[in-house]
């Protein structure tokens, strides 16, 4: 699994830690750019919107939900497979996971944070968002646990907590490594981060058990989170949203885009952090196969959705369907079908699965497709509900578009910070995959 | 050293953690007795922040004269509702009436007397004191009076009724000028003229829609804009579902479906201008098929000879069968009523058409009958309504006089001829010849902008007065209007202005008009009224009566059928029946379409355009708000390759305007319809520079018999400018798409 | 007094460990850069008690979850959409999430308790252990005992031997 | 919270809590009937509502982007083509569904079903997720996209019995709850247990020039609405969604000929 020969334990430490300990100007420039983009494209428009009201966005009487919510779903989706994949692969202990999962989990964490931000942006009175948390308040009033949105609140907070614990515990031994490789303040800091980890057999043993349990908990959690997100839509009676298939549809879509996201992230790690020798063909190939499978499932469910609404034959569903397939946003819809259903079929060919650049392109296209999918769900169903006289139209305003762009910058910023604070690849687990050192070797 | 620091750090953390926990526990422990503030999901019993008082007065938003009750809280008017005891509105009120609050609290009201400092028409006005402005005017008029040139003083008002009307008349009379005239665009002058011809009674009769079984309306949007919409609506509701097992039917004849057309069971789009002909065609069948057999049957058949169904069908473009069926229904129904209004009475054959429609009423024998036409005797009340409506002829005379330089002082009150008349009339230009123009108005409308002096008047919600609904309701009734709030700004009631002018002008005026205020005057007149009716009623009785009247807002004698219901002979009608086709300005070749301007249901003739509530009120049939549009039948639009939102240039011999096109299914092909009301160049922030005024398109044409403006007799052509303009409307898709929204398919009814 | 022996090779390290274990040193800890199943076997580490924490957490979470949903619904009775005040299906979802949340948190707690981390005091330790060296630490051995331990470690092939004073 | 002192009441309480809809019967079941055969689409009700409930004047730009707020609106539906074209009007306002799709959606209880069968909206609770509006099949919930202001002195008209809403808050028809409140108080003041039929009149019903609308307590069999609901023409919009609306429409009748 190592393209460029097997490294020694020491080399592993050196390679991976150097990313953290040695910082060039290129990094700072990159960080500066992403940060300023985030501020200019995301936070400034948001601030403006806070002052004038949500009317700054393009939403109206016909579409009360807009890109903010569709992006929220997109980011939640992206967050999937990070932790989920890592957990599954850990349970099934497949070795190729070990060099990938740390960044994957980081991806989960950061896309979750971005998603949470979008909820804030979406709210009409975000300054009262705390009312939706189950905390005692002077009004003596608690949130409505019968509301699908409360399922969301609970699920996402749980997911955020669980996955951050998961990633943290996984990196404790590596924090110890950082501690030992560094001096001064950083050393003191990582002394705390690593809980004074020594790497004794007992510690390893307990960590192993705890980690497995985290994994066991995280898998059903991840599944529940996105099905719950789907219920925000499916539990309404809006034609085009009121589908039983939505939960599996969203979960599968989420893992799909998440996995594509991992490919993209891996590409960057490999390219910019010189992890060629740790992230190799085998990972790419496996992920490629996984993506392929997911794309097929996704296409199938997508067809099912159209089919069931057509087969139901109610005027409402048919109208929604008609608008989706032939209405104003039809081009977007077919673009999505192209990117998410047909392009991935290329991965049937090893030629594509084994080429980093091709895979990068495919993975990005898939996520573009998934982004539009979420938008279509929001933008085509709401404006055409039950009363034709109230039919309308929704088009995002420049503020929404800019905030959407900004969110990617936020994600990038968080990731850039991450690689300087946490070993982007799990040191000890990479070592595990190496053949043990023997005298005769 | 790192050892120590590490240990210390860990200790700090431990201590910090313990401290935090302790702090939380402590704070929790001391916050035990905090009261919980529970939001008032259900407000507590008997909780009301204030007491509302209701004042009854009269609505002035259109000519109907509905009685209204205004809800007052802390001295501010909060809501206008119909006055339950008032026979016209009976507690109900239309959108326009309820928007009266926007008149009262309009941000663009004139708040103090203004002068244009000699630069007329520039739109620059400067504040001036009441004393100064009144003295100026008084001295000017006084001089003319002394020179016996009082006839050079003209007074033009909008619709004014009750004793304010009498006050104006008295004032002008004492001056020695008989040039006091009213002009209200919506006043059905032609109909009145026709009724005079047909029935020999110079008034608007009461149309008893309530008890009718078949209402045949020729162009009259009786539910929206015609005469007394609220009262008609009440009647309509009762006619439809108020009588068990007896549902009245309505038929609407008009080229563009109006509110009443939408409500009608049958909508008949006769060729514009031939509605009267259709009426005659129906009359023909009524007589020939023996639905009518009065003594004068023969005269009828003679005069109606020419209007055989076939001939009429050819002219009106209504199938013969359809005409026959209408006639049958009209002839056979117990109480059939025919009314004429709108475009039907706005052609060059307006009176002829109205007479033709009256003929139907004759033949239906509904005169003086329930469900028919009921005549109000004119001694209903001392202030007889509507007699001074000059009609178009009066305006033309005035314009002529102004052009001839015979007018030194023009007093304009509550009337906006510059906006509501075609430019062809030349009113605006004639004004240049008038040395002094004085506007008594609450708003700076187009005409007021031309004035030299603006005397800001109180709105009707701040003024005293009284009113006699026109037409009456079948029995004597009069309403009192009283101020419901204190005057907001440095303005005066128009009556008080006239009185103080009278005082300052001097001569016999102060003697003859001794009252300080309008209130005094009105009360005085009512005292006389009371004395006249209750023979020798003592004063304290009157005070009681007056109080009661003020509280009720209305005085009337229900049940007292006014006069003996004389049934006018049909002879005059028969004699008056003719069939001149409406003469359209512009040749059919150059102008293939017919222009159909119609009164906006919300803005009426434009007087409502400065009220935000009405601007934001979707048009009943198109749901369009803000701005105006030109309607085209889908077929016509397709021929011309026009889509909704294309900016059209509508051209007529009189002029052209640019408006976005709207595809309207219920419009006769070959007709372009435009709502009247928008297109103000002034009149406040909500009205200014919005939409187009179809009056700019109307050619100056006169109905030959009443001299009334024939505003529906102009041909037009449209050109697609290629520009696009979003029409703001609330409608999405206006088809049910098979969804059972208007009720289940299986028909119970 | 603790003795630390560093090994470059896994098998020597394990050998030393077994030797020490068999010769009755109970207070030994085996530091390695990677988890070693063998090392854990040597110390006879079987099922970890962490799992009890997880189970307890899950159960508590489930109860807490339903209690939260149902209880708060009763604090302020606000009917919605013709549903019951205590509606089972949605509350099960809350229960589900809370189960997982508490499960995770208790597992975390379990980890800290069992592995007794964070370490409040310094313990014999070599940085090399996080890179590529395997370290055997014998604690609480003194005098002759210590000598024996050192001997065992040395002949097992330790690269170096360190003696550190434990701070008691 | 007051707990029943003894076990039986406690059990009873819990049975109540587990009962769908919670209420056995509403104190009043406020219901509105709209006779489409009388309705002429004149929109008097629209202005009446605007005046009574302090609906904002949103202005042309915002209107153009469908940001208008009209608690009651008239919907139009054409049938047929020229010349046999008919227009059907139907006033659309909050249906106060007993099984309202919107209420379930709110995470903060800003909307709930009160003891009078009203679907209430509590502005100061609302955080603006707008989910209720998305879930509402009648699209009668309106959102304050901005904080609307009135050109001085128009604000003097504002009804002191009704709050003015700020940006980020959902709002909708309340059946003029302030008037219901007043009627109840009056009833209480002259020692009546119940509000009389016709004593509560929402602004729209009050204004209707054709008397097409009626409002009252459908629990009372003698009430006008109860009688109207028995009319063979009676139906509810989007019946198939089982929202059990509190607004009953009477289908437009056809002329017999």
C-alpha cells in the first residue's frame, strides 16, 4: 500500500509532524485569502441581512426556504461519510482507512460547523436561536419536541459532539507525539491535549475499546442525522417533498457527496502536504469503487422518487414533477442527473479510478451536482403547492449567492487551521500498517 | 521546568473546574425564588388597554353617501365601518370607504395655506397666513362685487350635497354670480337625462335590485363603481341567497368583464356602443312575443319594428338565439329590472341607450314596483341632491368663459378636471387666462397645482355637514356628518372658509350668512327642518332630536313611501326611442381596436390613487397593484404577438400612452381596456408618476342629447415597443388545474 | 526508583516484558509507539470495563431522552396539530439521539477513569516511546529487586537503561 | 404545574395527555362560513383586515417580489374561454385547521391550538424558521421580511389592540382574537356564561357588503354558522388533506334555466 517504499517509524513521525511544525509563507498566504474571502463573502453580507432582515435574500411568499436551507443540507451531507466511513472501516478494520480517516473526520466536523452556521443565517430572528435549545428559561417554556426541527437540533448537536470526541480521542496518541517533537508553549499545550499520554499497553487497550464504542455509536447516529434532516421536508405535506423515500434518499446522497468530498480532500493533502507515500493508489481505487456503488444507489432512489410521484397521479404531485423536469429549473435538474448519475459511471474503468486528476474532477462534479440537487428540492416544490393562484417563483438574491461562496471559504479556513493543530494523518495507525521492526529485517 | 509547568497547569485546570462548578452551584442556590415570567399566550380576563368610542358620520369617498361609524381611540381614528342604522350602507362598507383613514392621516395632506408667489404651475408654493390669504381673496371678490362683475367669479366643485351645497349656492347667489357648478366624473348625468326623458322626473330613481329576480345590467358595474356599490352589494347578496328557494339571476352586458360581470350568471359582450341596440332588440321580442300586452302595445311594436332580432344580432354580434333567450327570461321573470351605466352611458349615444334600457323597464312593468324602479319624491329633504351637476356642458361653458377672459376668480373645490377630463377639453390651457385661481382642497392634485392660492380644507372626517343620498333609498333620509377627530393641521372646513369669506367681503353677505361656522349653519337648517316636519316642535325637543340624530348619524322615516308611486306613461319613452350607433373617434382602418376605459374598482376615477391601502389593493379581476395596464383578449394579443408585460404604446386620435400589456380572458376581441385612476403627475407620493391616465387617450366627444362626455367612444391601436415591464400582481396561475378549490365537482346547487 | 529499558525491536521488548511478568514484577508498564496486542496479552488485559460505562450511558440517555421530551411537554401544555401532548413516535426520535449522546459521553468518561488519564503527576516516560522505541518501565522496585529487573531487561537486549527518581 | 392530589386524577390527567388533539371539546369552536354565491370579490374584507390588524404598507418594490402581507386575500380562478368565460372568487385566509400542518412544525411553540380551536401565532415567541409557512397548504402565513414602517402620520391609525410585528416574525389571520377577547369580557361583565351568537364579528366579516361571511361558534347548533354548515353547498378547501379547517365555504350556485 505504499507507492514509494515503506518508511521507517521515525520517518513517519518526521513526515507527518513536519506539516505541523514547519510553516511556509505559502500557507499564510493561503490562510489569509480564505479568511478574507470568508469575511467578505459570508460575514459581511450576513451582517447586512441581520440589519435589514431576511428580506435581503430572495425568498418570498411562495418560497419561505431558500438557498440557506439547501446549503445547510448540502453541508450536512458533506459531513457524512467522514466520521461514518471512518467508523465503519474501523469496525471492519480495513487497513487502508488508517491514512485517510483523520482528515475525513475533520471534514465531517468542519462541514457540520458550516451547516450550523447556515441555520443561523436562515433564521429570521437568529438572536433568539437559543429558544430552540432545551434549556430552562424565564419564560418557563420549553421547545416543541414534536417538531421535526427539534429532531434536527438534537441530532445535529449530538452529531457534532460525538464526531468531535471521536476525532479527538483518535488523535490523543498523536498529540503526545507532537508534544515530544516540540518545545516551549506548544509543548505545554500538547501536554494538556494529550492528557499526558505515555503509550502504555493499558492506555492503548482502553483507547482501543473506547474508540470501538465511539465507532459503534457514531454509525447509527450518522444515519439518523440525515434521515432526520430529510424529515424537515418529508414530514410536510408539500407536493414534491412529502415522500417516504426521502430518508434513504438523503442518507445515501449524503454519504455519496461526503465520499466525493473525501476524494477531493485526499487529493489536496497528497498534493500540497506531500503525503504521496501514505495516500496511495489503493485508497483512490477503493474510494472510487465506493463512489461508483453509491452513485448507482443514488440514481436508483432518484428514479424511485420520480416514479412514485408520477404513479400517485395526484394533480399536486404531477404539477410539482412537471415543474421540476420541465420548468424554469429543469436545466439545473438535468445538470444534476448528468453529474451525479452519468459522470460517475466512468469509474467503471480502472483508467479513471487510478488517475488522481480524473478522480478529482469527477468528485468535484458530483458535489456540484449534489449542491444543485438540494437547491432543486427547495426551489421547485415550495412555489407550487396546492393553490394555483398562490403559485410563485423563487430566485436567490446576490446575498444568498455570495454567502454560499463564502461558506466554502469558511470550510477551507477551518481545514487549514486544522492541519496546523492536528496531525493530518494518524501517525500511530500508519505505523500499525508498517511491518513490525525485527532484528533480522 | 516543563515538569513543574505541566503539573501546575494541570492543577490550575483542576482548581478552575472546581471553582466553576462551585460557582454554578452557588448561583443556582441563590436563584431559587426568582419569579417566572410566563408569556401571555392567553391574555388575562378583562384586559383591554382602552375604551373605543364610535362616531357616526358620512362617507365621502364616492357619491353613494354611505353612513359610516368611525372607531376612535385616544382621539385617533382607528377604523371605519358602515353605520349599522344607516339605510344605505347598513353596517357594511367597501374598500374605498374604509380607506378614508388614509385620507385623514395621509402624509401628503396640505397642512397650511399656500401661495405660489406669482409663479403659477411651477409647483413651488410658500406658506401664507389664513388672514392674509382670506383678505386677498375677499378683497378681490369684493371689488368685483362692487363693480357688479361678480359673474366673473366662478365656483367649480366636485360632488357636493346637503347644506354645503346650499351654502355654496347662497354665497354665489349673494355675490350675484350664478356660476356655481359641480362636476363629478362618476356622476351618471346621461342616465339622469334619460330618466328625465323617460319618466319626466329629473332625478336618479332607486333601483330595487334586492327584490328583483332578473337583473339585466347594460354596462353598469353596480357592485363596483356604479352609483351606490355597497347598497347594491347588500341588495345583490339578498337577491342571490337571501330569499329561500328564490335565487335572482343577473346578466351583464359589457365588452370587458367588470366586478358585476364576474358575479353575473351570464356575461354578454356585445359590440361596444351597441348595448342600447341590444336592449331595443330584447324590447322588440318582448312585444312581438307577447310578453308585454299593455294598452300601448301597438305604439311599442311600431317604434320597435326596426329592431328585429336578426338586425340587432348583426349589429351587436350577439347570436339571435341568445337575444331571444334573454328576452324570454326577462319577459317571464316575476321581477325583471334593467339598468344602464358605465360605458353604455358613455358613448355618443349615451342617452339613447339609457332610454332604450328604460324602455325595457317600461315593458317589464316594474316602475314603482318592488324589484323595479322606485321614484323618490323630491320633497324628501330640504337639501335636494345632485341638481347642480353641471355635466360636461357646464365644463365646456366654463372653459369657453375662461378662454374669453370672462373669469377673474376661479374657486375650485374637491374637483380635479385637469386629471379626469381629456386634454381635448382644454381646461388646463384655459386656466392661463384666469388671473386668480383659488383651490380649496386637502391634497395637491393636478388642478390644485395650477392654483395661485391653496386653502387647505379639512377632510370629511374633520368637517361638519349633512348629506342626502342620491338616489334615495325609497323613503326620506338624511345623514349628518360630524368631525370624528380634532383638526390635524392648520386647515379649515370648506364651509367655514366660505362663511369667513362672506364676512370679509361684506355687503349684504354677513347679514344673510350670519353663521360663524358650518356647524351652526347645519344645526340651524336642521332646526328649521325639524320645525317644518314636527309642527311647532319646541327647541328643547329639537335639542333632543339633534342629539339623537348626531348619535345615529342619520335621520329618516322608514316605511314612508315617498309620494304616491306615479307610473309614468310610456309615451315619452316611446317617442324618445332612436338608434344612433355610437360615433367612435378615429377610423377603423387606422385604429382597429376600441378603447374601453373603465373606472378602477379601488381608485375610482383617480381620487383614490393617493391612498396606500388602495394602491396596494389587488384589482378584483386582475390582481394588479401599483400602476396601470392595458388589457387585451388572448386572441387579439396572439394576433399582435403580444405577451404579458410587453410595454405597449396605445395610440388614439387624441394621444398615446405607454403601458404594459395584460392578457385578460374576459374581454371582447378587438377591444383594449384600460383602468382609469392611475397616471397622476401630482397628488402625493403614492400617486405621482405611476401608470398612465387613459383620459389622455380619450377624444373629446359629446353625447348629443345630454352633452355628457362620451369617454368610451374612441378607437385605438397598439404597438409593441419591445420594452418589458413587470406587472405587479398577486395572481400565480388563475386556473384551478382540476383541483376542486371552488367546490366539489358533483353539483349540489 | 523506576527502571526504564528501551528496545529498538518489538520481540525483545515483548520478551523482556514476559520475563519480568513471570518473575513476579507486578508494577510494570509497557510503552510502545503503536498499540501492541501482544503487550496487552502479557499484562493479561482482557475485556475493558469501558464497555460498562457505555452501556450505562446508553440506558441513562434513553431514559433521560424520553423524560426530557415528555416532561417538558407537560410543563406548559400546548396542543399542536391535533396531536397528543405526549406523542410517542417523535419522542422516540429524541430518545434515540439522547441515547447516543449519553452513550458517547459516558464512554469518554469511562476512558478517562479506566486509563486514569489525564495524568495529574509525572510518570516515568521517554519521548522516544512516541517515535520508534519500545520501553519497559518497572516501578516501585528497589535495591536487589531493582538490580534483578535491570538484569532481565539488559539481557533481553535493551539498548539503554534509565533510572529515574519517582516523585512521591 | 398543579398536579392532581390523588392518583385517579393523575391517571385521568395522563389519559388526557395521551389523547390526540388533547381537547375533548373546544370552549368555543370558532368557525367561519363564506358563501361564494354572495361573494363578489370586491375586496372590502382585505382592507378591513389591513385596518384592523395593522398590516404593513409594504411598498411597490417589495410587492413586486411577493413580500406583501394580506391576512385575507381573494383568489381568482377562470373557467372556460371567451366568450363563455367565468370568474370564480374565493377569499383565502387562515383556515384555523384543527389538525393544522403548520403547528407541528414550530420548534419553539410560537404557534399552537388554543382552547377555542384557534390556530394562534405568538409573535414574541417566533424565531423565524418559516417552517410553518412552508407546511401550510393554504399559503396564508405571511412573513415579516423587513421591519415595516408607516409614513408619518399614517401610524396614528394603528390599532392599539393589535401588536405591530418586527422583522423576522411570522404572522397570519387570528380571527381577530382581540375582538373575541372583548366579546368574552363583555359577556362576563353582564354575567353571561357564553358569548352570544353574532357578538363576535371579525373585521372581514363585519365589512362584507354582500354579507357573504358568517362567523360564530359551531359548538352551538343554533348559531348561524352551524346552520350554514348544513347547507348542501357547504364544503372545505383541500378536503383531501384532512386538515379539518374551521372555514366552511358554500359553493357558488348556478342559475337554473
